[in-house]
């Protein structure tokens, strides 16, 4: 196993301890990572549609903070994360910086933490943390992930890209890196 594969595997295990059968294969093991592949949206996404044939975004029930959802004529980027997920927290500044370069994209964060108080406490300790909604019922989480085109128990962070018409175009389980910007930019132009 090369070093990148080992790092990806460690990150997946750290963010998803609920897999009884062991962690899923890393993107490097399944051939989905690599700068050599360039801006390949099929490789970037676990679920990918180049048109609006994907499902309409199912809006989950959330806690105190509400999701705005898709707005007419704009892309929506949903980031699913948790306060206890180190890769999730580490990629937040990168995502926020990229969103500034993508003015036609709305960015929303959805936490899978158990309660709103946990998210509020995290945001008080991290004043630069983005406004975030929280899935209201963890029992519906698996069904929601399946509706997005993922398996029912994917590792977080999760990135969901929704077209201006409200259709899921890409869902990705796992973090993003600097070299993924080109694939995201290409995806938003499809």
C-alpha cells in the first residue's frame, strides 16, 4: 500500500467508525484518486450525472438552523460533516475559499452531530466556522444518503452538488484536496 492509500484509509477509519466489516476501500485503491487523471468528474464523484437525470434533492429534516436549499439559477454545494470529524473540520477553510471563487454556487453545511447544542458549542469555540444546519433525526440519515446516490453508511465528509434545477449531479463520500478544485470547477460547468 503506498503512502497516499494509507493516509486515505486512516482518514476514512477516523471519520467512519460504524463500519463493522472494516473500512471501505480508499479512492486510491479503487482508482478514483490521482492528479494524473486530471479534472475527471466521473473519478471525483461516487454518484455522477452530467445532466438533470439525477434525483431531485431530497431536503432532510434539520434542527434549529434551516437549509435554504436550491435557489433558482444557482448551484448548491452541500457539505455533510460532524464536529468530531477532523478531516471535515480541516477542509472547511478550503471549501469556503473555493466558494468565493465560485460566485454562482451557494454553499451549505449539514452536521450529523447528535444535537444542536454540540454544533453551537463548536461554533462558539471556532468563530470562523460556517453557519450549519444539523440532521434532525439520525435514523433517517441512511435513507437520505441512499437518495443522494450513495450507500447508506458512507464515510464523511460528504459533498453533494445540486444543479440549478435542483437535481443531484454529484455526490462524493470523502474529503477534498487542493487538486480536486479543477474537477469541481469542471463539474459546475457540465
